[in-house]
C-alpha cells in the first residue's frame, strides 16, 4: 500500500491571520481545486482557509475543542505538529524572514547531517522548519 501526504491541518483561533502568514511568509497560494466539502451541520461549523504549494494542501481550521463531542468521536482531529519545507536557497529565505522581521533559529547542520536547518514559529506557535540539502 502506498501512502502520500495530502494535507496538513492546523487548528487556530485566527484563521485569517494564519492564512495571510502562510501566503505572505511561506509563499503558498490559495487552494481552489480539490477542496473538501465541509459538512457544517454535522458537528464542525468552523471556517477553514485552504492554501497549497501546488502539491500539498494545508487546511487552516478554526479551533473547536468540542468537535469530538459534537460528532460522537473519541479523537478530535485538531492536533498541532511540525511542518517542514525544503528550499534550494536557504540564505535567500533567511533574508526574506529578516526583511519581514520574523525571528528564527539557525541550527545549521547540527541536527541532520547534510541539511542546513532553520526553525521559527507561525502566529499560533506552531514550529516551522525550512531546510536546504547541502551539496
């Protein structure tokens, strides 16, 4: 069985701010194709912004800590996680973050041999990694 990454879902109390962040800082664009149909009358009625890099979608969903109770499910699918992006020019991306005033931690290749990694937070405190594979 083959599995491929389809989307990353982040829960937030500020959908518009997160949408703007992922479009302006990360460079994603608004997804318009292949969107799920939200069943807003079946337990989750929050707003969701959809962004993509052209391959993988991100669903930026309004946080609802009672969604599991409302739908009768034990698991509430609004978990937080680690998001990693690969770049071909880490120096240019760091300059981009500097120009926007976004602080980051430059780990270089201390965590992964052959990868130059930086880490920073989005407006909701989710950790984002951007790395470049060193030649």
